C-alpha cells in the first residue's frame, strides 16, 4: 500500500458565479472529504488560506487513490506524488 500527496485546486471554470451556489458546492465537496477521512484512506487534508488550492494525503493502491480522486471530477485538478516515510528511506539506505 502506498502513500500519496495530492496537491489539489478547484477548476475555476467550474465555480458558480452566484455566491450561494458556490457555498453549496463547497459544502458538497467538504462532505465528500469528510466521508473519505471516515473511510480511512484520506489521512490528512488541508486548504491554503484564502486560495482554492490545498493538499491531501492518501493511503492505498494506485487504483484506490485514483478512484477516490476521480469522484471530485470535474471540480478538482490534482497533481499526485508518491511519498515514502523516514523509516522506508532509512530501510532503503541500509541496503546500499
């Protein structure tokens, strides 16, 4: 099982002009984030202050993470980076 850092941003072309519609869209997206956290695959989530961007840390296989991120289409744009822990890096260094 891998760990992935997903840098996300909202696709501004999908943001409603009406403030109430935008607020409702944000509530729906945040409910999805809460569900992902409860499911245990989303380990950490944050938004950059006063921006429509942020980060998330997922654990799972590539297929699981792709499926979870896919549910945010077409509103989210993601750059995903696999990451390793300090322990994994130390283990890698011991084999050299």
